[in-house]
C-alpha cells in the first residue's frame, strides 16, 4: 500500500471505531442519564454515522475499492444505525 492508502485506512479505521463506541455509549446506560445527556449521546452517534457514511460514499465516487482499502467493506447502515 502507498502512504496515502495507509493514511486513509488508519484514519477511517479510527473514525469507525469511535463511531462504534459512540453507538454503544448511546445504547447503554440510558437509565442513569438525564434526557439531555441521552439526547447528546444519541446525537453524537448520529453525527459519527453521517461522517462515516459520507467518507465511504465519497471513496466510491473517487473509485476506491475494498480491494485497495479493506475498511471500505464497512456498512454504516448495518453497524451504526
């Protein structure tokens, strides 16, 4: 892989992991949060979903494939919603 591909792979992987953590945070511990705290956690998870979806959609537009970057196999609709 080129340095650029490694960079994209690493950054996308980190963002996806943060998105998964945000989803987990939004779905666990609901009983111990205020309504405002829960709304924040859910909004944070949704924001990560939008970022990941946009990045992966743009990768497709630019002709990047899962053969080049394995992280492109990630399905945000299934994993983050």
